[in-house]
């Protein structure tokens, strides 16, 4: 009779364990499904934005001079001020582009030196990727160095 009580209590424990495992797996699968859906939405948004960017770039490259002339004619200011405004605008745009490229090159160089110093395989590749992604303001470089930092943290080499 004592053996039956032990066997019954062990079955109850297995049932509880089975329920806990089932609940954990259900919660995990819901999390994975939500992340997969979010990844799909983000991918679609990226592709849509890229498509719009390429579409607009095509027409700006093809018709840019004509569009600039039309915009200049539409400005309700005297002609001498239009030329000065256009000149200053172009100066600001060029300085912004050059500054962004310079910052990207510096971030890529510093990242490459850090990766080389930390003996990361393919440091040059990661440096170039970091320089390229640094053109994405605020988050670009971290898309490269953050996974490396997490790897070093998890590997215990930090």
C-alpha cells in the first residue's frame, strides 16, 4: 500500500512537470512567433523604404536640374537672393555629406584598430562594414561593435 502512495505522488509530480513544460513551451513559441512577425514587418518596411528611395533617386538624378530650376522659379523672393540662397544651401549640403563621410571613415578606422587590438578575426572586413554602417546616424556603428561586445562578454574574454 505504501508503494502505491509513492507511485501516485510521483505521477502527480510528473503531471505538474508536464504542465509546466507545456506552459513554458507555449510561452516560448508565442515569443518566437511574435519575434518572427516583427522581423517580417521590419523587413517589409525596409524593402518598401528602399524601393521608395531608389524610385525617388532615379527621378532626382534624371530630372534633378530641371526640378532645381522649377523650385528656384517657384520661390517668391528676388532673383539675386535666390542665387545666394541656392549657393548657401549647396554649401550646407556638401558640408553635411563630407562631414558624414569623414565621421564614418573615422569610426571605421577606430573600430578596425580596436578589433585588430582585440584579435577579432576579419578586423578589416568589420572595420569597412562599420564605416559603411556609420552613415546611419546614431545606430550604424553599434550594429557592428555591439554584437562583438556581447560575444566577448558571453565568452568571458571581456
